[in-house]
C-alpha cells in the first residue's frame, strides 16, 4: 500500500547550528494510528512541524498523499490537520468563530452543519458562544481538535494530545481518535504517555536525538522486544541466590523474599520448570508467584538507552 | 487564490475591531476631535489663515493623516503580532495560504479600519470647522493609498517586533514626530529655506501635502510627487514583506 505520508532523508538544522532531525526516513500508512515516541528534545515536534509546513526542512523530501509538501503545498496542507502541543488559541474569540475561521483558512466553503457536527462530537456545542478564555484547559484542548478537524483533513497530527488533561477526558479523547481512524483519518500522535501509545497505536516509531531508531507494529514490537518476568514471593528470606541457580537470570529483590526471573517468551526452553524443580530440591518454598510482560514503557526506555550506548561506543 | 482564507483572516481582524470599538475607533476619533475643538473652534479664529484657508480648516488633512498613519501601523502590526505572541501563528503557517493571501487578509482589514476611521474623523471635523473637499475622489484615493501603504509598514513592524514595546516604539517615536514636523500644523513654505530643504527628507510631508491638495487645491509639493513618493514607500514595504516570507524571518524557525 502506498504511504499517506512519506518522509525521506529529512534533515533539519536550526540557525543556532543545532541539528534537530538527522536523516529521518519514515512512511505512515493510510488509515493507521501511528505513535511517535521519544524523550524531550528528541525531535518529535520538529518532525511534525516540518511535515505541516511550520518549519522549513534543511534537506530531504516529504510527500503527503503523493504530493510534495513544498512544491504542492496547497494540495498537501489541505489534507493535514494539526493539534499543537501548547494551548495556543485566541482568548477573545468564541468557539464557533474560531472553528469557522480555521475552516476558511484551509480553503473550505462555510458549512455550519459540519461545524455543528464536530462541536457536538467534542461536547463543545453548548459552549459554542463562549469565549475561549472562559474555557477550562481540557475544553481548550477540544477546541484545538475541533479547529484541526474543521476542514475535514485526511491526516491528523496530534502533538501530545492528552498532556495535562484528566483521566476521564483522556479516555474520551482516545475514543474520539479511534472513531476518527474508523472514519478513515490517518492519525499521527506524539506522546509521553506510553500507556496512550500502547492503548491506541497500530504502529510505533521511536525517535531519539533526531534519529528514528525504530518503526514497528506495536504487537510485533511487544512480541520481539517484550520480556516476561516470573516473580516468586518466598516463604523465608534468602541471603543470596544459590549457586545451583547461578546460570539463570535471577535477581533477589527487597528483603530477600522476592526472586525475579527474566526470560525470553520466544525461547524454546524458558527454564521455568527447571528453576521451580531446583528450588524444590533446595527446599525453598514460595507463597505466591506471578508472571508479567514488559510494558511498552520498559521497551521504550531500553531502546533509547541502547541507542545512546551505541552512539557512545561509536564516539569512543 | 484561496479566497476563503483571505475572507477568514479579514473577518477575524474586523471582528477584533468591533469587539474593541472604543479603543479602535472611538478613542482616536475623540482625541483628534479635541484638536479641532482647540485649534479650530477655540483659538483657530485668532490665528492667521494660510494660503487663504482658515487655520482650523488647514489642519484637518494633517490631523486625519496623523490618525491614519498611526492607526494603520497599529492595526496591522497588532494583527500579525498577536498570533505570534499567543502561538496561534502555527495555523497560518500550516494552512494552504500564500504570502499574498495572508497580506491581503491582514493588511486589507487594517486598511479598512483606518479608512473608516479617517472618514469618521472627517465627518466629526465638520461639526467644529467649516471646510470643503475640492477633489473628493482624489481625497478618497489618498486616504486608501496611505492606509494600505502604512498598513503594509505596520505588518512589517508586527513581524519584526518581539515584544509589545517594539510595537509602540515606531508609531510613537518615529511616525508621530514626523507627522508633527511634516506640515500638519503649518505650511512648510513658512519655514526658513534651510529647514524647508531638510523637511523635504521627511516622507510624511508628501502625504500631507497631497492630501491637503485634494481638499483645497494647494500643496507644498506637486501632487504628482506626493503620489509618486507614496508608491515608492509602498513598493519598499512590499519588497521587505516579500523578503520576510522568502526567508521566514521571525515567522518560521
């Protein structure tokens, strides 16, 4: 399938000399929810800003639905909606006026019925005559989404969409995003909340220090990189791990009453049976056991750390 | 041409005017009227006429020009500065609009406000001073031309400014003194020859002179020179704006 967004060898060097994007290449599939993860200053917002035309690229090529975003900027930009990270709105305008303004700005004829539909879907209809300054932070975030959707974009960028909003609103936004995806809108979101990416994304890209270090299906990523842990809560505390078990990836935690075994889910032999048998032979009793899988957050931290280590090795 | 975008920006800016009617329209009309009361009705009759025109009537074109210049700059600079200040400029930068369309929206709205203001001041002046407009079409053309030119200048200031102080500094420290010294209250022919020559370096002289000609048929410099100088300044502003959008100066990172 041809990508709806194609970024090739994109570089961005600011006038200060700081290189925010380094040879970034990534394809976004039509109709997917793509989560872009990365620590602060990794280049997430620069990448989005460059695709949307807010920042000029230093080199490289970006296409939206097959058209160059610079040469055919009118066609490309009409396809894209952007919800920025900051709550950047005009304070004195009404919700209704600012949403209609956005639609006009993106070259669409006025359509009060459509704007009404958008505002209703975002629970903003009863606030349509309110000035934006009178709204709460969560409501302002919804207004930004309404503005971004006002021109019926095919691609929606959400830069930290749920930053600073309460749990209930976050859940509502997740539902809205899924609904938009079901309606055929391609969603690209950046987030600090790994839980958000885990909950919603079809694919995940990880960016660190301006480089895309990984793009993968979420499920595959979790399968490939996810590790399972078996946690045993012992009856009696243990001073150290017995030598009979030294060949296994075991850790003794806390007061010596918790034994954690990390294993690869895809290995032909996980070693669990062997460990349990040896513990039994050694007379070690346990009162509880549980197994857990690595969260996306742990995977993400591992990837970023590994990328940093690789860079250090190259430098040395 | 993205006509919907031009209309959206224009409507948005005009809505700000109606929202702040006291500040945008009433305040400059009232403050300029005070000049008419003082120099027209109160002490105008005690002063000599200039070129056969009563003093109260003589100062009307200059005072309208004073308001027109400062308000055009202020309206346009504030219009583009506020999205930069709030961060909502991202929407303009990411929209399918060309620089020409952005300028048409912002400058068009700023110039419209200034022209409305100029006509209101003109109507208010009639309440205090008797005057005539010999060439009404030229008068209106000068009004529009000056409003557009100085709105373009204001747009540049709004892009350049990185704080509210800078927004005020050019109108307050440059434009107002140049207008006062540009023949608003006197004919430059009343100055000693050396100062007449120096005054001709003040671009506002040409605006006031041309505008006054449209009222009374008398001018300090030829009307053709006035029109030409205004177009030169407009061209200069357009060139700077073209460069701003080409380089992204203070708009894009």
